[in-house]
C-alpha cells in the first residue's frame, strides 16, 4: 500500500520551485494524504505559496495537507524528507559584489569570497536535522550542490542526495538534432557542473555521428542565426562544440560555462568574447546582460504568482497546468517510499563510482533508486584527458573551498583572488578582496576569517578594523 510522508521544504518562498513541487505531489497518487511543511524567513512569500498550494490541491482533488512556518524546527519535526532550496544571500547581493569587483577592473565577478554563507546555511539545516529528524533524507536542491553535499556528507551522518538540472542539457541536443528523447539512452557522469556525455545512443546506435554531421553541415548557420531566448541557452553554442572538439565528449548543462572560469577562462575574458563563444544576445548566463534579465524574469514570475494568489476567482491549474515537471524530488521520494523504482541523475558519495576520486567526495552520475535506497550505476569511465584537465582540478577547487571555510584562513581567499585570470597585480587582488570583505552584509564572514592582511603581516581582528592596503 502507498504510504504518505511528511516533507519539510526549507526556502519555500522560492515560488517557482515550490509550486512545481506542489504540482508534482498533487499528480503523484502514491503520495496522497501526505503533508508538506513550507518554511521560509519571508512571511509574505510564504503566505503566497501556502495559499496557492491549498487551492491547487483542491482544484485537482488531491488529498494533501499543507502548513506554513517561519520556524525551521517546526518544518523539520517528524519529517521523512527535507528539501533545502534556500539561497543564503540572494541575487541582489551577488550583483552588489560584482559591482564592487568591477571597480577594481574585474569583469563579472573575478574575485569571490568562497561559500561561507551557503555552507553556514546548509550546515545549520543539517545539524538541526541530526537533532530533530536524524532518519530523514536530505534532498539538497540549492547550490553549491557539489561542495555543500560533500561537506555535509563528511560532517554528518545524514542520508543526502544532491539534485541539479544540468543533465537535462541532453534534451537540448535532441531538440536541435531532431531526435525523439524517448528513443535516446545517455549517461553523463562527473562532478556537479562538470559532467560529460559518455553514452549517447539513438535506437541503440551511437548518436555521436549524428552530432558530428550536424556540426559539419548546420553548425555555422546555427551559430550565425540562433538568438537565445533563455539566458542559459548554451548547450549547442560554438563554445560548447569547441569543448567537444577539444575533449571528444560533449560537456552537458552548466559544464561549458566553466566553474568560476578557472578551467576555461579564455571563453570569458569580456562580453564580446562571451558572445562569440556562447551567442547573442546574452553571451551565456554569466554576463552583465544575462544575469539582470534572469533575475528580472524571476521577479516577474513571482509577481504573477502573487497576483494569482490574491485573486480568489482565478483558477490555479490554468496558471500551473496539470503536467508534471521534470524535477526529480518527488519521483525520488516516491521511489524511496513506495518502491516506484527508476533511474535518476543524482549527486551522492562516490564510493567507487568514479575511479580516481575519494569515496567521500560527492559525484554526479545515474543511480537506480527504490525502497532499499540509492544504488549508483557505474558509468563508462571518463577519458584521462578530461580527468586531468577538468574533473581533477574541479575536485581540488572544491577541496580548497571546503578547507577555506573550515580553517577560516583568509589567505586562502586571497590565493583565489591572486590566481584569477583577470588579476594583473597583487595590489589589485588585495584591494578587491578587502572591499568585498568590508561590505556591511559580510560582518559574520569577517568574524569567521582571520589572518593575512595583504602586506605580509598577520592580524587577529576582523578585516574591517584593518587599514586598507594601497598600491605602490
């Protein structure tokens, strides 16, 4: 018999994600009579989600129970599953950081402060789960999935699954090549935001020759005429195909972007270069044109959802539709709870899945999931070239980010700034880092990091108390 569950959603004010979750739950009969506890720190956004969830379930005749709370402990109590989709400081804070580094000659970021706030949030949720619902599954759905899930796996005994959308890039390949996705089999293992299409078959036959034919006969026309409507529309861009030609396998999803622009900086030197490789009009998602549009579209969608919530005459199903999303959270919950088994693309501890990487490192690959748990499927090995030039550097960068956070050594933040491809002088990196640290939002971060002040001296006080270093 199907069994109802209790799901705690942390960061439920993310309207688009939460309503997709509600839709999938309403359309999953096995989860009838289940309960969802929406938790967020924003009461207005929380109220919108709670209203719409109840109305949508009523329209579809789904027997579900919804609660809202500002208290995380309430959401976690008795939960079988916890979905964490919270974003620590938000898009507008990230924009202010980019404006700060731009004053020091960096384009679109350049210098970053690691993942302190994201890690603090993830670890606080995980620690609360250890106390309140230690047997629950944590489904981490907010970035950084790779580093965050690795950290939580090492520091807690929780059962953790990380999820991302990037693997759906294979569907864009199918669309452009005119292939029926139902007849495609694929696998794309690696590390989150660094996954590669090791298997791509159509009706059981290798489909890479079809891609090669498209590149030779239609590629140039596509790159000349294609105008992206979505900021993340880069799967078939010139830059992605260039990486395919370099490595012999297609990079999938976010992989072509290059994590923090370290392993593929030459695609990201300026806006004109980005447009050359990733197309018009945005130059990929990581530009001063694309990100404001992405945030504006997101805000517009939230406004539309709020308007529907405040209109008692509107029909929610007309807005949300009645077709399941591609999100994996609910199908995985159904698989683990009711044995609705299937294959999923997940981020879980390696434990031998990918050779050459530690067992406690979280890797991304396919897994078979049923009521007995998550069973990773050993994929086709990645070529040595990809391991050496992409995967292993990505792993080491993650280890640095985690150690940076755990040690509180500020010189590790400085090292990251110094090794950025846009850094021209030592003084430039120090000045940008100090201005970032001085931002009012970073008080907790300043208290956490101690050490190097940029002159070679050591200090024991927060950076805000130190006289800024000048060039010369």
